C-alpha cells in the first residue's frame, strides 16, 4: 500500500468520516491519507474449541523457516502494516520476524504454533498460513503472528489454526492468549472480536474511539441528515466513550 494524495475541496474533506486507523490531513488542495501509529491490544480467555478445516494443520518445525518467510511476504505484501514499504524492505522484515521467532527474541516459541498446508502428489506440501505463538507471562501466551496467503484468505483457515492452537495451549495449562492488531485493519479487528478477543484498556485507543464518535455526530449534523433517534444514538455512543476515557485517565493519574 502507498500513501494517498487525493485532490478535493476543503468542503469535501470536512465531510469525510473519521477513520480510527488513518490520519486524514488536508493541504495544497489534497487529502493526504496515511496510517496512524497505534496498536490495539486484546486478550482472550481460553476454553476448548472445535476445529473445522479443509486443510491439514500441524505444529511448526524448524524446516518451515523458508516457507514461513515466503508466506509472510505473500500475505503482508499489500497491507497497512507495511505502508510505503518497498518489496525489498518487506522481505527483510519477513526474514527478521521469522528469525526472531525461531531465535526466541521477544519470547520463547511455544509448541502450540501451527501451520496450515495443502498437499498434492505433484507439488507436495505447500504452506498456506501460520499461527506463531510465544510465551508471554506465567499464565498467558502471545499470538505473535498470524497470516494466511491471499489465495486462502476468508475461508476459515486462520480461525481453524488459532482454534487448534487454543486447544493445545489449554491442554498445557495456559488460560489466556494475548494479541495485537492495527485499528485500521478492519478485517483483523472483526476477526479478533469474532473469536472473542476483548480489547485491553488503553488511553490512546479510547481517545480515538471518542473522537470517532464525536466527529461522526458533528459531521452528520453538518450534513443535515440526522433524525432525532439517530442523533440520540450518536450522543449516547459519544458519551459512553467519554466516560470510559475519563475513568481510565483518572486511574492512570491517581
């Protein structure tokens, strides 16, 4: 993905909805759109899950290093995580992240890590996705990396891998799985919530949620398309985020 520079009037710019994961700036008669440097942390209390997959899911081995690097590049090539990155820079990031995982930098690799593979007589085994898990704290693990190559995305592969991972973690006595995602990656945000992940309290993130709700109320009032019920709903939403933000900020400064 590349930074966006879109010609538009100031009036059109003011009508744009606030986007949680993106910065919208206006100058020289153009919208300039780029990612915000913010990450959402989330946690999931573990319990056994059913695993349904058309692919074979197995533990990660050291022999998976090169396929993991190739799959990483394929999966992340056009995402918000590598905004304005050249192909060479993405490849370097893939080598570093996979080598750091196997080397234990940032946490000991856990046996619950999984890959999903396809198998054919002609091509043998081919990696289609991965879930890399590292030790986080005494009672928790970290979902360090999860990806699915584009040809297999939105087919339940990530859910199946993570479900298998959860079962392994639960059997080993781990009861909490932590993860992170970029708020601008809407599909990742929805996927985490579908699995049951709950965002951990964070002042910066709550500021964004409050600003999003406040801006949407202001924008809709300017457009003049608000009925009373919708105005009331937007005010309730804005005030809810404001209360949560005030509570968290009061706790961090006390």
